[in-house]
C-alpha cells in the first residue's frame, strides 16, 4: 500500500467515526443522576443526590438499587450519570463511560460479600 492509500483509508475511517452519534450524559458538577431509558430510545435523567465524587454517586445508586430490590423490584442493572460520565451498575461492579455507546471501564468492583470497592483495594490472587 502506498502512503497516499493509507492516508485516504485513515481519513475515511475518521469520517465514519465522526458520523456516529454518541449519547453523552450531563456534565453538571457534583450532581448524581439516576438514568432511565425510555421506550422511545431517549434517556430520562432523575437527580438523585449532590455527590462529591464518582464513588459517592455510585454508592447512592447502589443503595437505591438495593432498596428497590427489597421493595419487590427485579431490576439488577441500572444506569447513572455523574459529571459527564455514565455509570453502569452491573453484577460485577460499576463500569463507567463517557458515552452510552462507548467502551466501558471498571470504576468499582464487588467484594466477596457484595460491597463495592476500588479495584486497587482488592487483594491480588
């Protein structure tokens, strides 16, 4: 392949990535949201609490999830948002991403008894 061909392919790939719509959360400082997907595909952002960090927001979302389960709900996985990041509370812990469609990264993991912890705080096996 020539350098010109590589440049054309790279520009085409970049253009395709730029056309992809990304759903991004609100960037309000210190506000933790519970995010509810709607039937029409949109998202509803419910203000949950004022939070000092992503971890505090995740803990509040986890408390809400547990409360709903105790009341007879069956939703295991929930979405949240904090300072332009989505939070995904799943069985393994809390994942985060800057867009709904983007890659997700581990923010918190579950301990053996189900609590949430920072990954580096967990002992290596």
